[in-house]
């Protein structure tokens, strides 16, 4: 039986090769996963032209996944450096790479990604249109915006962020309800400016059905972009954010009618006490479509440490329903991240995702922690390093301050509670001071 997309196959009762691989990696029954994909609560982004992909599932009852943003800019054009980041990200376990390139030969880099990288690949066509056409923003036509979407689909991209939720009506309401930080989404600000200068409707909204037809043809997952995501705590959960979310809910249903897979993008910057409610609102309005969040960053005062502020928010967001965390690096708000920034951002996001998976009761999530605890109880340092989320860092820390005795660390020495409890429970004498 033929099928067009992973959702179409699932609805027809077909177990695709990609779905079978995802079910195996998630330790999930294939029929359970098929039902989740069929109803839109799980997605398997896998463009038919991305031949080297290692498919992963994103959504309800699945492990929380991590996305890594990278790409060239006018100030940083080294494609080989970006490929080094890609390699590092894949080795560290990131499931998705999002190419945000905004300068240079963007298609060359994008095609390298889909030719060489096994991770899920995402892009933002609106950036590339500005680069590709080499002309003033207001001179780009509606047709040209849509043509870029097709180009990315043909290049093998697995998901695209399409800023279709902000339309003329939303833009007018945004202008009436002033924000502290305005629109901080790059794509959102570009399409808002285009609408203001041309007087036209957002082409991604106006020609949404045509975009869905492209996505259906190549099995590209729609990542419905949140142009009005809050860029500071004061703007969180305001009328612009919520109104756009309502529109994204409507667009989600329209995509499902054409068997196109969807995830919905979310905040942004947000106080801790608003995160759980936002996740529930999204699940309700978008009928359980996977939620993809940037952070959320839970405070605005930590440039240089925003991987931490985002991990705090991400852990809470994923606990209450988010399925996909976009990593944030220490360089956020400051500069393009380098390889080390990418590593720190991924590690922070993976910790957040894993903590949430434990809280959600994802099958097997706690096993890793229990293995680490067993190794600690046995004072098995090599096993602890093997299990560490960053083995090299753990090993380097221990080796930088060698203890007097190998079965302790330089923090506690003979006062080590683990060592002493093991000995006393084995019937041995514990002296501590004169050992």
C-alpha cells in the first residue's frame, strides 16, 4: 500500500521502516507508536530525500529530544567550523540540527547536512529567502517566499519552521498592545516588517495550503513558528502570544487534514510559575501536537549563563508536556556559539530533558540514574565515568585533585559516608581519624 507521509502511513495501518526503528529505540510497542503518529501526538520527521537519517520520534510518551541551532552569519562564515559543531552535536547525542544560516552559500551547507548528517535536519526558509534573492526585503514577492519552501524540501530538510501564525490581524493587535521587548523572533520580525512595508498578508498564512502540499510531497514536518514568542519575562503569556497560539492550533488541524506532520513552537522567556499553565494551554488548543520550546528562559539577567536559565525552564516545560527542547548556549544574546558553547548548551539541555523524562515516568529513564547510584555505592570510579553525561569532564575533575586513598575523593577522604557505611554494614570497624 502506498503512502505519502509518516502520518498517512500510520493512519492506513502501515508500520514504516522509520516507525519500526523509532519504536525499537523507545522500547515501545509499534502499534502504540503508530496510533500516536496517526492522531498527531507524535511525529517522525524524515524527508524522503534525507537518505542518511537516523529517524527519531518526538511527542507524547517518547523521550524528550534535543535540537541544536547553528549556521553561518555575516560575521562568521566558516562552513567547516559549523560542520565541526554538527559532528560534536551528533556525538553528544543531539537528535536534531537546525540550520539557521543567514549568509554565504546557504544551499551548499544545507545539502551537506542532508547528505552527511544522520540527525534530523531543520531550517527556517524565511532567512534563506533574504540571502538567496539578494534584494531588499520589501521587493521579495509572495511567490518567491513559497519557492524557497519548495527548495528546502527538495534539498532533503526534515522539518521547517514556518512563521505562518502572525497575520495582518495579529500584527494589528500586536501594535495596539505594546510590549517591552517587541518581537524577538528573527523570522517573526522579518515577516512583520514585510507586511508593514508591502501592506500584504503573510504569504505563509495566505498560501498555507500550497505549503502543506509541498510538505506532503516530500514528507516535511511543519514546525509552526511562534513569531510572537515572549522575549522577556514581562511579555510572557500576553495577548499576542496567546492569539498566535490560537491561530497555530487552527493551522495544526488544517495540516492534519492533509496528513502533514506538525509540531508547534513555544516560548521564549517565561517566569517559572507560568510554564505549567502554558504547556497545558498549548496541549488543549493544538490537540496534543508536540510542543517545541526555546528554553523557556526563566530569568532575563544571566547573559553568559543562559544555558542554565534555559535548562531550568526546559526541565519544567518538558515535565508538563513539551516534547522537544531547543538548546540554549552560554553565548545566547551575546554572539554566535563556538564548539565549546555548543557542547555546554547540549549538556545542559540533555540534563533538563532527562530530568523531565524521569518526572514523566518515561519507560527506562530512571535506569541510568540507578546504575550511577549503584556505581557510587561501590565506589566504582571507572563505571561512574562511563555513565556520566560528560565522561571527560567527570574524569578530569577527579584527576585534577588526586585523593590520598583511591577509594575516596579529595572532598571527604576518610570521612566518606559511602565508604564508612559499606564497611560498618559489612561488620568492619570504622575508625576514620587514624586510618
